[in-house]
C-alpha cells in the first residue's frame, strides 16, 4: 500500500472510531493489529436483537418510572428492520424491580411485561435473569418459602433452568445466571460451583469449530464498571463493587483460554455501552432499552440513550454489533405520556 493510500485508509479508520464512539458500531472483524487492512468478510449466518434492561412494570420500593409505551416502541423498531432479526436475546432486568418488592408487586410487573410482549412481540425471545428480576429471598421455591427468589421469574418466563444453552445458525449460545446471594447490597455477581461445572462441561461438549456467544446479565469484563456510582463513592477510592461485574472473571477467562471458540460475551446491567476485547474474546455491554430507567431523574449515567443492539453473526466466528437508538428522546417531556406514577402500579 503506498503512502497516500495508507493515509486515506487511516482517515477512514479514524472516522469509523468516531462513529463507534457516538453510536457504537463494534466489530469482531478488526483488531488493532489488523486495522490498516480490510478483512474479507464471510457470509453472515444470521441476525438477532440484543435487549438489555427493559425495567418494565413500575411499582416497587425503588422509585422507578415504568413505561408501557417505551418497550412497545422498541419492539416495533426491531420488527420494522427490513432484514428482521430472527430472535431477541434479553440479558435481564426485564421488570422494574422484584428484588426488594413484595410478591404481589412483582407479579403485577410481570403481568404488565407479559401483556406488552403478547400484544406487540412476534419474535422468539431468549431470556437471561437479572438482579432486578429475582427476589432477595433466595432459593428456588423450597417448602415454606414465602417468595422464592428466582422461581417466580422462571415461572413467568417459562424457564426450566436459570442457565441454559442452545444452538442457532451454526453458533452455540450459553446463557448464564450470575445473580447470587451475598454482598452488601444483597446480591453479588459470580457463577456458583454447580453452574461453573456446567459451563465447563457445556464448553467441552461444544465442537471446537462452533463459535460461541455467552450471555450474562452483568458483564464478565467491563469498562462501564469504572463509572459505577457505587465504586466512585467508596471512601477508599475506586472500588469495583461485587454487585457490578463478575467476581470470578479470572477463573472464567482462564476457562475461555481453553476454548478459543468463545468469541463474544454480551451483557447489560450497567445501562451503559462499552466494548472490550481481551485475549481474543469480545465483551459488549449493550446499554439499556430503558436508558436511565425511562429517563428517571436518578444519578445513573444519563449520557446513554435508550436503545438495543443489532447483532450480525458470521459463520467464521466474527460479528458486527450496532447500537440502535429507537427514538425515545423527549419521552419524559411529552405531557401526553401515560406512564405509571412513581412508586405505584
Ligand atoms: Fe438494570
Ligand atoms: Fe442489573
């Protein structure tokens, strides 16, 4: 490549990075070392949509504002894409909050969510459990449990296990359940021993030439965690709280090193958007459909707009991820909006 062409190529690459900063166009095709050469793309295997943090339903001990309009708007936006995604992968925090809520309020939130999905969504949805979908009364519904932790969420979503895997279009999907008891806020993020053993087995049993995508609610690896209010306020300085990212990140990444077909990890939880590549594994935290809890005036990274990811997966294990802003801007300024009032159903 001559010098003039190389400069042109560099300018184009810089423009791409600027675009990525404003709307996140992440790609598994390029790396730093390859940035000056256009890679040859293989045929796309399929497309799906990534939903993070819908927080639908309102009414909770948390002063959150629900939106019976926002989620339908996002779903319609996905379904209007000309090359429609084949399914939605939801990475959790589906309802406003069950964690500190009563069973009655939690059920009301699920009812609202399910009603919206039945009315508006024509696509299959694969679910990941988030911390706000489960109750702090941990366990899976043992005898005498008043409100058995994850059981209600699983029942509402028709899940037979809080973690599972499936195959689609030549890719293998692994969905993790990373909200665990403990920690100073009532939960912490890691895989318990049984789930980690299951993950090891599932990876082992997957053909090494099959690319793997891993979904978790909280990121396995994240840049967003440095901007988490909990960490910023700690008296000892910057601390990554154990309710933020995977406490077992080293253990998980060591496992990934044995399975180089793990290509992409998708998550939510932070309501922020970031993309990290570490030792060949791409980690994308895909923002939130509800943005800042439907624009609630909470000190929670209001810079990030409401949106969802459009993910194109390719048969060679590469991918493209585009963050789609579905146009919620101005929602809270609309006097005609019919949202549920603060703290009430
Ligand atoms: Fe969330
Ligand atoms: Fe969360």
